[in-house]
C-alpha cells in the first residue's frame, strides 16, 4: 500500500458551510411552493372559482376540456409555439453559425440587433409591433401572434446555439477536409450532428418562451384570438377553472419528464464513451 | 448568458471535441456569412427595428380633430412626452423602485442557489441536473398560474397571513394580498430563474483551485468569497441582474393580479392606454420613455460593472 498521493486538507469548521445549503434549500422551497399549489388545485373539487380548497377529485384530470375555451386556448398556444419554434430555431441557428465562424463587416451591428430585443421590456416590444401592425392596417390575430413570437425567440436561439458552435473543435472539420470531404458534406456529416443538442436546447427554450408569453401576445392577438396564458389572465377576474391548472400541471410534468430523459440519455452516452 | 447559456452548458456536457471555446477557423468568405445572416437579420429588421420606429412615430401623433376614438394624424407633437411624464411619473418611479427591490431580493435569494448548484454540487452530475431542472421547470407551468398561486398563498384567510398574525409580525387587521409587498414578492419570484441561471453558468466555469489557493494563503471563508469568488462571478451577476431588472420594470401581470390601485406600474398604464382607451400616442410615448430609461441605466451599469462579456 502506497501512501495517498494527495493529503486531504483538514476542513476547518465554517459556519457558512452549513448556512449556505440551508438557505439555498429554503430558496428552492420558495421556488416550488407556487408550483405545488398549481398542481394541488388541479385536484380541487371546485367549479369556476378555484381559489379555496373544496375537496379532492380526479374529475378535472379525467375531463381537462370540461371548461369552455380551455382546450381551444391550449391548442392555439401549441400551434403558435410549434410554428414560432421551427422558424425562430432555423433563422437563429444560421445567424449563430455566421457569427462564430465568419469574420465580416457589420459584426457589431449584428450582435447589437440580437442583443436589443432581449434587453427591451415585453410591453415595449408588444406596443411597438402593434403600432407597426396598425400602420400596416393588419388585423391582429393568429398571424400577428406568430410573427411576434418568432421575433422574440430568435435572439435566445442565437445565444444558445452560439455557445454550442463555439465549443466545437474545428479540427474535426479540418480532419473531414483532409479526408476529401467537400465543405458542404463536412458541415452536414460532421458539424451539424454535433450541433444538434444545442439546436434542440434552443428549440425547447424557444417553445417554452412562446408557450408562456402573455404580454406581447396580449398586445398583438386582438379580441378574438386567445392563447393559454391569455385565457388564464382574462378569466382571473371571473375565476379560473381547475382545468387550467390541469393543463399547467401536465405541461410541468411533461417538461420534467423530457429533461430527465435527456439527462439520462446523456449520462448513458457519456458512460459508453468513457468505457471506450 | 441567460437561460440559454445554462441550457447549452447542459447540452454540451458531453465530451464533444473538448470543452470550452475553441479557436474557430475564421473564414473570410463574406458572401457566405451574409447569406447565413440575411434571413434572420431581415426578419429582425422588419419586425423589431421598424416597429420601434413605428412606435416612436406614433408617440408624436396628434388626435384628428372631430374623428372617432383611436384615429390620429402623423405629427411631431413633442408635448405628448411632457404630458405622459406629467400624468404617469408616479408609475414610472414605482416601476423602477419595485424592479430594483425585486432584483436585489432575487440576487440575495438566487446567488446561494447558483453557488450550491455550481460549486457544492460539482462532480455530482445527478444532483446538479436535478437542481437545475428545479430552477427551469417552473417556466413550464404558466407564469400567470403561478402568480395566481401567490394570490392564494398570500390571501387573507390562508395560513401565511394567519401564521404571521399569530407570531405578531402582522397586525390583526393586516393583509398581504393587494399590497406592494405582494407585488414585489411576485416579481422576485417570477424572475428568479433569470437571476440564477446566468450566475450558475458563470460559477460553473470557475476554477475552484483559486479558492483553495486563497485558503492556503490563510484567508478565511468569507475573505476568499469576497476577494476571489465574488469578483470572478461579476459577469454572471451583471447578466442576471439585467435579465431580472429589465423584464421586472416592464411587467404588469404581477401588479395587476397581486396589487391594488396604489401599486400600478408603467406596464399597466401602457396596456390600458393602448388597448382600452385607444390612446396610442400616450401609450407609445410611455413605452419610449421606459425604453430610453432602461437603455441609459443599462449602459451606465454595464460600464460601471466593467464587463463586456454580455453576449
């Protein structure tokens, strides 16, 4: 038995060692309590005024479309979210590749144009777009909402994919070139597959931003088109049906499941790679 | 920065051609770059830049004499700005005040969370993954539903108020719902993940050997934190505070669901003027004022905090 190479440092007792995790634990609790409320009240035996606990029931989960308009609004949100995600992810990925891989005139301007929408409050974005649509005499509705969502998702896609492009080893593409791959096939056979996780993360982010947006949607949806957050907000005064909580909770669990599966797949793949 | 960065560090955790930024093969083929940029940039120009100009133009419009509601003539009526400021300066000040308090609260609550995820959970990928999921997952329940949940939690008949009254923290006739406290609490809550994720993304990259070196030089825990960890995490703090402060100052969901008539924020005024009373010039000038104040604050703040690492 040889002596251990590294002598373990004797940990001095420090109060902060204990306080910080406890404080962070309380903070996580703070973060989760409203989520727990939302989930709990999806099981409430309540009608339209779902504010006070009336007793446990599974009826709301059995019949999530039981309340008028809930499912219609949900379907609208999914449609808008999918369309906005596809377009914003495509446009944003192209920009990200250009920003990392090319040197060109107008780079600063391009970066500024990506940064500004993220640093403008939603009311301003919403009001500006509505002013534009009004001056173009465009009726607010489904189309204007999709246009707005694509706009505010692009920047977040660019930032996410950019980080991924920057972390790629350029030698891989050089190796492909050495093996007589054309730049086109080197991109599609080598670079693109490596970008996929970043692109997927960006798409997930874009979808969640779009699905949860209320303020910009409220400005640009007109009176007849309703998304899920808008439905919840508008019905807040008259009382929100528990079916809305069912949909909110289901989305939460679906997202949780998705992230856990992605994590486990990633862990398995890492293990496999480590084993060689 | 942002959720983006955190999500992407998540996604790029695998050993893909080594970690960290690589020296990229910088190509000079400008045409290629412009072809890649064009679709997205044109989109942002048409649906972001032009609308901002449309907003600025609208802010100077003048009411068409004798016309129905919501009809305006293009003009350069700079008085609109003075009138909007005069009518809404309390809302403007209140918005920035609430946003400031919420940002500080989110920093105090969020920094230890980011620290625990990035430093204490380092080397335990499962725990780290779980904690990160807990930060991101609330995004997926609609934030309006979560704000309504706060309304329930802070309601007069709920256990929080009852408990505080029992402990004497709150007077017997006191309430939490429909107060400024509730609004700030909701703002802090809603934008907390935007604070945690950039700080996490920053601390995650930090070399903990620097802290050990501080310990070797006989610095105690608080000193190494103040002299090493905190300064190194400044870019994360700057990104996090901006991502919390900017949306919080423009938000009106929290103030309208959790507040009362004395807690209205600038977003509410813009929303009402634009969508209810169809007073486009006032709404547009208020939006412009909000945007200008934020841009000035951000520039001063970023310059003082001395970080260019925002993008």
